[in-house]
C-alpha cells in the first residue's frame, strides 16, 4: 500500500485537506466537499448485476477491477463504494472489499471497524430510541402512545434472536414494557439519511423529520419534537465525511455509507460520489445486489434526490448465476443448456436498464472452473441483443484483466448521455409508484396489498406523505418476492405486507414477501474461520 497522502495527490488533494486515520486511511475535511447543487465534472459509471446467487457474483470486484483497468490505460479514475457491514462479514460473505487482485486496502480494517462510521450511525439511531423511551417513561408533554411507537433499535450484527423483543421489564424504574425489536444498522433510516444528504444543514433537517411514532391523538412524533436532532448530528460529525482509501493497484477509492440493497436503498453516499466526480475524470460506483434492487433505487432515489445521473451502466453476469437461473447447480460448470435456460433472466435485466435509457455494457466475470463454451454462449447472446460485452478476469489479473471492459466503457460513454428518466412521477399515488417498479423492473403481473398495507397507505395519505418516492424491500435472489423463484418468473403477484414512512430519508419503505430487517447467521458462519494471529494479524476475512 502507498501512503494515503500519495493516493490523495492523484486527485489533487493536499495533506491539509485530509483527516488522517493512520498511514493508509483518511477522511476528507468538510471544507473540501463540493457544495450542495454542484454538478461534478467526472463521468459516472454505474455497476450493477443480474440477480446473484447467495455467494455473490463479484460486483464489487468488477467495480474495483474496472477502476484499475481504466487507470491501467492511463485514465484518471476514482471509486465510490459502500462500506461493509459486520453482519455479512461474519455471516455468509466473509468480507466486502472485493477479492483477488481487485480489493480495497487496508481490507481487514475496512471490513472491521474502519473509521467508525457504522458505529456512529448505530449510536445516533439508538440515542433517538433512548430519548423516545425516556419520553414515554416520564410521560412527557408529547403524550406518547407506547403502543404506537415503531422506531426500533439497531445492531451491526446478524442476530435473529433480536428481531422481536419485549423491553421495560423489571419494575417501574426500568421503563414502560412494550414490544419492539432490532434491525441491522445497515437498515437504519439514519444510515439512509447519511447516504442521501449533501451538507450538515441537510443532515440536521432530515434527522429532525424522522418519524418515530404517534401520540394519543394520532399526531406524528418526530426526532425534532423529541429534541434529539442536535445530539444525533453531533454523533455523526465525522461520519458525514467520506473516507479515502486505495485499491490493490493504488487507485483512489471513496468508501462511505452502507445501506443494504434489499432492505434499504443500497447506494454509497451522495457526498462521496460527488467528491469522487469532482476530483476525477471517471467515477466507478455500484448499487447493492441486482439491478432490480440497488440500481432501480440508484436512479429513482439517489439520482432524484441529488441531481446526479450516470453516463453509462455496466451489468455484471456470471456463468454461475446463469446456471442457477437455468435450474442448475452453480458449482457444476459445463452445462450449456442450463446457461441457455438462464439467459432470458439476463435479457430481462437488460430491458430494465433500457427502461432508464441506457444500453448496458455486459461484464462477464470469469470464475475458476468456467468453461470457454459457457462464456462463449453468454457473449454470443449479448451480441444477439446488440450489446457490447467484455470478459473480465480482474480477480486473477487485476487491472490488466479489465482492460477490455475499460475500453468498452469508454466507447459506451462516447454516445450522448441519456436524458434523466425516472420510472414514475412523484405526484403518482403510492400504489401506482409501487406498481410501476413491480411491473417494469420485476416483471410482476399485479401488486397485492395486505390489509395492514392498505391501512398504512390510508395513514400515509392522511399525513401528506403520499408524494414521497418508494423504496421496495425485496429478496435479492429472485425477480419476484420469493427467493425460490429463480430464472425469469412470469405473471406473478408482488405481495406488499406493509408500508413504512421514512420521512427523514425521504421515501416510503415498502416491505414485500418475507423480507426481514435483521438477518440471521447461516448454519456455518464465516465467523468460524476468522481469527487473530499471535503476531496481531487478522486472518480469514
């Protein structure tokens, strides 16, 4: 690794522009951040993917590799990526900083506690919860109805036992007993706010709008009415500043914010993306999970809120995922028929990209064991769709393995930038907004609202929140809400179980299927293979 001061110099940033966290990590100081409303100079490339398997298809690895590929051919480039959550690190993924020769560095520190942003978000969220329960305990003038409190606590760890809990037990001094639970920190509305704000004033305004429950008259209770805004903002004083690190090959990387892609909006911070695009000619960013989740939210939420708009879209595809979507076993390569049956799934995502006005560049991420016949079948299919594709071998070869992809991206951005196009208008009803996403991006035939969801929508209209955009929480493993329905399901309904108001983040959170906001650990969690050596080195991440 190079000293972070040298990495910053590649972006014309000076040492006094940085708040250093040791030799290899830094934050940009507030004075360096672009002003709200600034339109940056750099071209933005959005990296997304088809629906992944449970192991992931290397979207972060491809993003890092593409940035290294552009640098390899002499371009000035920076990354803008999300921070990892401890939940997946100790759960299935075992890490969130790429892989092979396409990693963020220092990877173990980024994967673990990094610069403390995730902890600051958790502290700010839980401070609001403590102030809320304190107001209930002392029967404050807000006249809070404890049965109408829906603001929960958060923890940056997969812990299914905390999904539902009863608090306030043990007598009068320990608060008022009520049902509640925990979400994972990456699903916190505070995290969503952090990733959508553009300055401190915006941060405080959004924090103040957080809706935590209702009083006995049915009136909204917010963080501002609980006098929590100032203290929460103080806890986020450093967390709002984007982090600067580097890749395996010394490409600057802004790694900031980490909302989950399936239960939140799945994009890194607006501040980090704008900072990267202000400093570099090219910015590579990604959105969580497949195009149906993170990328749709990138356009309809992040871009709508910030005024950003990408120059091109890269869609990551793997033979392994296509085998799954073709009804096969991802661990057994060689079945061309399985690949062919899975290709309509890829085409569906291509059409989703086109719905926003883009012709995607297809990155075929090669895994060990993939056969030439499988990869050739994918390439020929893409050619038949009129798309440029490039084989990506960055995991093994670093930037050199992304050279073809880098040239394909440059060629794609030579075309005129597509005009801004969202899936729906904010004046549409919440039902129509949800239906627009469900039909256009998922391929659903209809939307089925539960009785609880309809009551939620009635309250949303009565309170005047019906003009907010929608953030749909859905499984990442399928286009539908059922993770078992792989491939290209058709004529399926999208069941909406509830609709929550995220007034601070500025969207309606739509819960579908059996989605949970606190994941659980798998049967054999990655934590079993993580250790600390006698020399003090972290192993197994």
